C-alpha cells in the first residue's frame, strides 16, 4: 500500500505535567477530507498546530510525504493553514490578499495573475477582485482566506474551526461548498471542529478525541452506527445507553440484561459474557406503538420473547417540524428518547402526553459497547 501522506506516530504534547495530546497514532491518506473532532480542550487544535509546525511534539514524530518534520519550520512544510479568524490583510484588496504569498515566494507576475484568477474562480469570488475585506461579508472573507491558502498549492490544508465565525445559515451553506472545493482541488484537508454535524457533513473520515486521546477513527456513518465506546456514542448524535450484563453470547449474538430491559443483539459482539456492557440505541431506531389493555405487545422480528420491547408512558415531546422527539418513561423508571419522523403526520397524529406506549427495536439496531 502507498505510504499515507501524513503519518503521526506516538505523538504526545505536554504542557508541564498536563498531556494535551496523549500518544496519538494516525495516518491520513492523500486526498482525504479529515476532521479532528472533540469537545473543547480535547487537544485537537494542539494536534493541528503540531502538523503546522507551530507546536513541537514532546514525544513521537510526524511524517509528511515520508519526511520527518522534526526541526522543519512552518513555512518550509508542505502545508498551509486557514485560521478561525480568517486573518486577511485589511488594507489589501481581495486579489492582493490572495496573491500575497506568491509575491513573497517570487512567483512571476504573469503566473501569479493566472493562479490568483483561478483560485478566486474556485471559491466563487470572481468580480470582487478590487474590493477590500471591509467591503465583504463574513462568508466572502472566509473565501478570501481559503483562496489565499489554496493558491499556494499546498499538499495539506489545515483548517482550524473554519466556519465558526459565520452565522448558522451561512455555516450550513458553506459546509457543502467547502466539501465541493476540496473534492475539486484534491488537496488533503485536515479540519478541526467541535461541531459534530459539521464534521459528519464534510469529512470523508473523522478522528474523535477526548482528553488528549484519540478515541476512534472512522467514516462518519461508521462513527454513528458503530461507535467504539460510550464517549463516541454520546458525542456523535443522541443515544440511549442501557448499562447491563452480557448474559448470553453466541457467535456474535448477545442478550444483555439492562435495567429492566432485555436487549437482544444479532451482530458484532465478541466474548465478554458476564461482564458489564452497554447497549447504545439511537432514538430514531426505536419504534413507538400504542399500548392498550387486552392487546398483546408487538413482537420484534428476530428477537426472543420478551426482548427488545419495553412498556412506557409519554412524558414529554418536542415537535421539531420534520420530526418529533418523545421522552418515554418506561415502567422500570428510566427515560428513553425516541425520534419519530413526521413524514406521515397527515394520517398519523403521533402520541400524546401520558399515553401508554410500547417501545420496540430491531436486533440489528443496538451497538454493543465494552467501555
Ligand atoms: P478548543 O476547541 O476549545 O480550542 P481544543 O480541543 O482545540 O479546544 P487545545 O486548544 O488543543 O484544545 O487544548 C488542549 C488543552 O491543552 C487545553 O486544556 C488547553 O488549555 C491546553 N493548552 C493548549 N495550549 C497550551 C499552552 N500553550 N500552555 C498550556 N496549556 C495549553
């Protein structure tokens, strides 16, 4: 297999006794849009800054394009960085801003013009060449910063919370644009964000960090469907976690007895019988049914009798337009979140407060977590 473009090997960064980044191993392939994701203070920016050469690892090494970056200053690395604050020069026009780095590098004027023109076209700023930054919107200033970084044709573009200064609507629009630009130029992007929606929407792969430690590296859908542990399950989206004991474990099927619930899972379980495990169930994977006296409980297909079914009562719901989020109190006294699409709401009014319900789920739905 080809050598990855970026190889991070056993990298630690300590500030005094505090490990901001703790023994991270990570390989990023050429052409990826990679997101480093995690809560505030998890060490993701420190890791990005080490790639840029703005911080020096306390331990471990970083290779870019097969070359050890130890002692290589930021301006000699094949990387460029777009900062959160955009950092464009206020006294320069858009084209001067974008061409600045090329001028410093001594690129001849003719080539400079062509490259600036192409970069502005790429970020859709053609026609605004002569404007100054204070005559631009936040989103346009962001594009100037992006064009300025891309015009230098780096092997890797590092982006530190690139959309955080934009308002919500623009941020969402820029997500797809940034992903399209990345796809077009084919430059490897490494982006830091604390916003999981942003990471899932844009990145081809994500690394989730907590307390300096890389928890999981996977595609967005694998992070969501197969979280490696409780931290990832909880950080990515919303989840119901049932803590319990693995009482039966046969050829990757399992029965978990958890707080009054019997959870049958038909996939991905590896021997941990008798130990504590967690079944992670996403709210949209739970079905709600009316519960009436004398009417038998629904039997979820593929599960043994009495498993994957819980009785409860609607305690609260929030109507969110496209979907409704229900909070169901089970007869065992725990609250389970259920998300229900409103696609068919014209024929199905949903469920009301204090209404008795059944909760059921497929044996394929829960992820089983060992930590
Ligand atoms: P945020 O999203 O809030 O920027 P982050 O995940 O990017 O958070 P980092 O900026 O990498 O986190 O910081 C990780 C930890 O290291 C934090 O607890 C921070 O206070 C600490 N830290 C970062 N830089 C320094 C420094 N120069 N000196 C001491 N501690 C630092």
